[in-house]
């Protein structure tokens, strides 16, 4: 897998989640609650949540298809 990943990187082929690589999801200033409930904090949490759900969903569908095929 490492060799395949290096080959893909050398070809400049993007992976499924690389569109988010340019995003700065860090939230600074204030305590944890102020950061969490700020607009930037909400955007960061929601982005991470949907990226995680999408990743898990792909695994669930692939596993289901593997079982029935």
C-alpha cells in the first residue's frame, strides 16, 4: 500500500479526502466552550463530523457489498 500511495502521490492524483487539505480548521482564542460555539468552531466540528461519517459510510457499503457478492 505504501508503494501504491507513493506512486499515486508522484502522479499528483488526489485521494477522496484531499479537497479538505487546504482548510485551516484550527480555532484559537478563548476557552474551549467559546471556541466550540463560535462560528469557526461550529464549521470545524461539522466538517470533521461529515468527513468521518462519509469515511465510515464508504466502509459500511463496501463491507455490505462484499458480503452479498
